[in-house]
C-alpha cells in the first residue's frame, strides 16, 4: 500500500472500537486500513469482564478472535505502526506513520482510546491489572465483599465511594493527601461509616501482584485485598486536535450520534470519544461510526 492507493477509510487505533468499525466497514465492502500501535488501555489486565459472550476473556484472546473474524473480509488491511501526522480534507486525507509510510483515505476514524497517566505511588505498578483496577463495573464482582482501598481525591472521591458501596461495604478511602473534599462531603462519608485517610501514601505492599496493604506516611497500614483508583487520563492521540476536531476539557473528541466530529469526513469512536470506558460500549460506538461512515460514502457515490 502506498500513496497511490486511496482507501475508503483509515482507522487509527485497533482496540474494540477500531476493530468493530473495521468489521462493519469490511462487511459493507469498503476498503479499510487499520493503523494500530498495539497499546490498548486494558493491556495490563488479565481478564476483561462485562462483554456479553466474552466475559472473563483476556484482552489478547479478544483481539485474536477479532482479527480472525475480520480476516474473512479481504478489503480490511492492518498496519502495526503509529500514525504521527494527518493532513488533508474530506475525500483526501494523508496519514504519515512513525515508520515513514504514507497512506491516503477518503474518510478518517480516530479510535485511538485514552491513556492512563502514572500515579507515581510506589508499588502500584506491580498490582495494576492484577488486584488494582480503575472500574468497579469491570472488576468489582471479583472483589465483592472484600476489604478494599479506594485511592482518589476531591469531589470524585464521593462519587467513587458511593459506587463502590454496590460491591463491598468494607473499604477505606485514601486521598493520598492533601485532599480537597468539603466538610459536607467528609460528613457524608462519615455518615456512611466510610473511613477517610488523608495522609500521603508511602507504598503499596503486595505479593505476586496481589495487594496486601497500603502504607501511609503517618505510619498507618491498611490491610486490603484490592484497590480501585482514579487515574488521570489523557487522549490516546492528539491528532484529532491537530486536524481541528473539537475536544472537551477532558480530552474527549466531541461527536454526534454517528460519531462524526466537527471536521467533515472525520469520525471518532470508543474511549477517545466518550466517557463510558467499557470495551462493549467502545465496540458499539465503533459499529455506529462504521455505519455513519458507510452511509456518507454511499450517499456521495449515489450523488456523483
Ligand atoms: C486496567 C483496566 C481494566 C479494564 N477492564 C475492563 C473490563 O474488564 N471490561 C471492559 O469492558 N472494559 C475494561 N476496561 C476499559 C477498556 O479497556 C476500554 O474501554 C477499551 O479498551 C476502549 O476501547 P478503544 O478501542 O476505544 O481503545 P483502546 O482499547 O485503548 O485502543 C486504542 C488503540 O489505539 C492505538 N493508538 C492510539 N494512538 C494511535 C496512533 N497515533 N497510531 C496508531 N495507533 C494508535 C492504541 O495503541 C490502542 O491500541 C479496562 C481498562 C483498564 C485501564
């Protein structure tokens, strides 16, 4: 493939969103190029939950099955590379990759996800994805009724504390201090008997990826079987912004019901364009984007 071959659609990102879009578009007989550098958000986790028919599957096996099924549609091609630049406009986009390849496409789909920024807590990396997680919907069931630590601060602490109460009533909130909770929010946690500790976290102790305790700088040690924490997030790619797509303050691309961005011919789906952060919602948004793009291509072909 080179600049002479213009694909119908270039998809940047091959996680659940990009792959489902590729499936829909391949079945719609569109030529599709998926450029993926292979760093999906859930790569640290051993099991992915909550995707009907795939509950408990490893991210690697999910991807293997997806690729196997998509390979039935020969108009879909994959490139393992990073898109570093996009230029052009609706009908003729140019994508340049880190390895120096240049591709052209009529439409563009950013399914480039979000990335977690490190929290810099000693010991967290060892347990992340094994006994420390970010989302109770994804991993709460496995830790139900267990003693847990919730690492979070500010107004979000209260929101996450309420949510976690659905899975266990044995949890402690560690703000990794200092905290910005208001007196009313502290009162609310107190009323629900949720312990709140403000001392900065010194380290997380674990064995074989399984957390054993969270140790605070003031010497407090909180034994626990699991951790939920709220990572800071950044967009998986800033290319949508360089093309002029509107993004929210959280770095999410603003899209319509069919995942169309504010720039003609450019779509975005999955974590990159929603704050739902579930594989099944990412895949469903990828499917919607595929339909939206195909409709636009069909319309254009019809009106020539
Ligand atoms: C620890 C953890 C556990 C999770 N567990 C679950 C779970 O159990 N169940 C669940 O439903 N969800 C889970 N999630 C959420 C789930 O991982 C995401 O919602 C889902 O991966 C989003 O899919 P996506 O396709 O939008 O993005 P991603 O899966 O993140 O894929 C984006 C892809 O785009 C690539 N990319 C980005 N920029 C470029 C570029 N410039 N060029 C080329 N490629 C690029 C990335 O490398 C990546 O491969 C978990 C998340 C985390 C962090």
